[in-house]
């Protein structure tokens, strides 16, 4: 793959930014729906290649394209497509590979709407899926069939944090002419570049760290020029999950600090994970870069670092205690999602309607996002919340 290879800070601060109108430092926002042509010939030439030309902003837009150039370079990809949400990135990437009668292999702990795509949506069009745990290559070998077109990965997954052996899966897939797609939202391009392991297509929820401020919804698809152009023509143009220029501009502004933010999320998550692991009221902590993690060796091999998201389980199964702890945190916000500057506290028990029974393995499972606050402040906040039910 002939990707643009630059150091991260060159990508974030300079790539594509040398010749702005009026010597502006910040990129201009091209808030326009259409682009006009000097002649019939120019008009005709543009229409013959909508995937690469400025015609109409449902296709390409200069502000969006500059953001895409940076995102592609960050993921060591030839091309990126910015889209309206992470789920749009996931669904466009998958839909572009399958037709009726095809089969997919999917990691069973992937993002909830990804599982919906394979469980509910694709079966309506005659596309079937086999779900695998995905921690061992044998599970993929056993699941593939002659009509398998996609192996869908998420490593680490964002609930169980289980990893897949990326190099082995990529080799297996290539030998069977199967496309590999991975959700790389957790690690970000700062800590993992799946394309370097031979994975074909990378998807991101840019809502998380690429946005980084909990103020936008976006997604990105990265891959070869051929794969992204195919997705552009067959899914992006007809389905229309358009990223608006201002959102692209916000992402460019926010990724300028991505390489500065990620090490702080990493240090805070690891610090909190270690702190929780030592408490006697905590049953287990799931963070891939914690030495006690079952796949720690693979994590060290595949990841250059970790992000701020992890989970832990308390020993108690008393939902009243979980409620009290959740209501006691002061700096952590009670909210879904993650990837912003702020720390979050998200108990799995909130996903069950009031009064409904909660399975034993969910009652005391809590997902934490370590933000950019001072680690001691966060530790003290968790300590006082957990101590409130001692
Ligand atoms: C949030 C998330 C998504 C979905 O992204 P949206 O931007 O909310 O559409 C997909 N995958 C993972 C791992 C996520 O955390």
C-alpha cells in the first residue's frame, strides 16, 4: 500500500495546510453545497469521476477532504472517507462487500449496533453471519465457509476488551479472498494501525477520541484507494451519511491534540485500573494493558498503548449498592459514550429497565472512561464513592 507516510505531528499540524487563501492559519470552511465549472469540458470531466471531484457536497467537499487526508495518513491508509457517524462508517464498510447469499464472520463482543447489523439488518437481504469469540485463530478457521466475504473485527472490543490476533486473521482472510474490517475506535491510530498487520479496512467512531470533546458525532472509513472508492460509489453516495464541513473542521481542530491527549488517557486509565485492582471490594478489572489481563502478551504485541476506557466488576451483587456508588461520584459524569476530555461512570445495570431482573454478570459491571483530569482527583473520587457502601 502506497500510503502517505509522515510523522504524526506533521499529519496533525501541517499536512495539506501550506496554501490556504489569504495565508490563513486555520483551514477555511467550504460551506457550500455545489461547485461550478469554467466550461462544458470541465463539467463533463468532473461528472465522469465523482469519487475524486468537487461537484456536490454529498460527495466531496474541500474541508471534508482535508480532514480525510489527515485521517488516512494517521491510519497508514491510502484513502479515508469521513461519514456522519460511527455506525454509518460500519454499515457502509460492510454493505459494500456483501450481496444476497453471502456470509460473514463477526466477533461476538463487537459494538451493539454492529451486532444488530449482522443479526437483524443483513438477514433481511439474505446475508448470514457466524459469531465467534475471536481470541484464537482456530475460531475463525472453523467459522469461514466458501461464501464468506467479510471477517469483522473489533480489537480490543469495548465491553469485554477481548483482542483478536490481527496478523493471523489477516493472513487467513487473504488466503480465502475475504475482506477484513476492523473497528479501531478504542486504540485510535496513535496506538494501533491495523493496516500494518494486513487488515483491509479500518472504521472509527470519530465521535470518541478523534472528536475528543463530546461535541460532535462522526465516523471514518480508511483503506486502499480501491476499497474506499468502491465504498464511496456503492454506499456513501446512494445512502447519504454526509459529514458537514463544520464537523470536519472540528475534527481537524481536535485531532491536532490527539497525540498529546492519548498518553494522558492511557496513564489515567492504567492508574485507575491498578488502583481498583488493589481494592478488596473489586472482583476484577478489564484493561488490556494491565499485566493481569488474560491477553496481556497479545496486547503488548499489537498495541503501542491504551486508551481511557476500561471496566471493572465489584464483588457485591447488590444493585442498591451500585446505585449508591453511582450517585456518589462527583467528578465522573454518569453518561454513555467516551473519548472526550471528561471522565465517565457507566454501570451496566442502567441498561435494564426499572424493576426488570439484571443478570448476575451485569449487576456490578461498571465501565469507566478515564478523562484528562488529575489522576489523584479521580482516584479520590472513586475511593469515596466505593467507600460509601462499606
Ligand atoms: C460509539 C461506537 C460506535 C458507534 O459510533 P457512533 O459515532 O456513535 O455512530 C462504534 N464502535 C464503537 C467501538 C463505539 O464505541
